[in-house]
């Protein structure tokens, strides 16, 4: 089974641990390395698993979104990356879903605590250590500069 290994130059980690939501949140600096490296099976899993999270965020949004929830949920319009590459189908649906998640929640991808190999707090600490040891352009990205 192929394993997605993040390109640390395109990843921003902000491991906010919320006692009410057992999720690890990721904000990506650039979607393309993620979209290029993800398998269709994993993309489908993320799209399916994050439906409830998106619905909760949509219902609790302070300002109503321009799109209906159904349009957000099934948005498979082609996604054009920063380099101009066009993604279609399931990968476009994932990219659009990530965009909606960022709009509603501030993050692109959420990983359920049940999928981690260690407690959430330990995983957040490990991720922060990886970022701290990464080259400076990565840590600049994680601070939003």
C-alpha cells in the first residue's frame, strides 16, 4: 500500500487539540503536491469521512455561504492549481472540499484521531518537532509569513 509522505515545503501544521473534536487539522501552503501524491482511494476516503465535519461547520457558520450545502458536498467542478494544472473528477472534488473547509474552518484537511498511531496530543507534538527541524522556508509557511 502506498503511503502519502508530505512535502514539508507545502505543509503548515497547526495542531490545535480540541477536546470536543478528535481531529488533527492541516493547512496546506500549496494544494498541488498533496493532490499529486494522494491516491484515489485515500482521496475518496477523505471526501467521505469529512462530510459530517463540513456539515457541522456549514450549520454553525456565522455568515451564510453563497453555495448550498449540497453544492459544496458534490462540487466536482475542475480545480485549477497555482501552476495552471487542471484537476478533474474525484481529485477536483477533494480540492474543492478542501477549499470549502478552509473557508468554513480555517484548515484544509482533517485527520481523525482514530486513524493515528498514537494519542492526538503526541501526534501534534511529533508534527511540531518535524516542522521545527525542517528548513526555514517551511517554518516561515507555518507562521503564515
